[in-house]
């Protein structure tokens, strides 16, 4: 397996695990979000491929605070009381507006075309007491429409 492919899976797994924690307390995450010009948005349309792969997209902007630690845009999809993390994208915190694109095929949940709810989270992993903990920079929730994908 190529190194790039392995790295992408590792990033996705880390971001998905962190998002699972974040999605369980979205109000709390919003309360702790950093408002120093950091934003994340979700496009109003998501894609659902015939094999079950879901693709969500949007934009983000974040500023560097000089501290070490990777930053990710993660996303979670909820439909009919089923919820799954949908990938994770490494973020560049240079103050510019960037696009994010997360794609994943949930293992055990079947989603359908139509209305769903997305939570997108811009988070930084920091070292507190030697443990990597997320710091929420921005959180955005909105309804989207899942439409058929071309792939």
C-alpha cells in the first residue's frame, strides 16, 4: 500500500475518532470554539454514490496561533437517527479561505438520497498533560441534501 494511501487513512481515522467525540456534544463544542477569525462551512448538497460512499464539502479559514499541532476539518452525517463520521481533511492555517472535501463509505449504515444533517468541525490537536486533545476552532451544523454521485 503506498505511503500516501496509508497516511490518508490514518488522518481519516484520527479525524473520525475525534469527530465522534465532538459530534456527541455539539453544543459544548460550539461553546468552546475559538472565534479568532476561524470559520468552517458546509455546502448545501452532499453526494451519495451507488456503493454508499458519501462526499461532503465546504470551506474553512483558520489563523495560526504559533502553537504546534495539526489542524483538521472533520465532518459527521446524521440521517434518521444514524450518525457517522465522514473522513477528515488536514487544514492549512494561513488565514486564507480553503476548500475541504471529506469522503468515506460508512461500514454499517445505509443512507438514502434526500435530507440529512451535517456537523463540520475545524479542530486543532494540542498536547495537554502529554495527551493529544482537540481544541475546537469552529463548528458549523446545517441540513444538506444528499444527491446521487457520478462515481
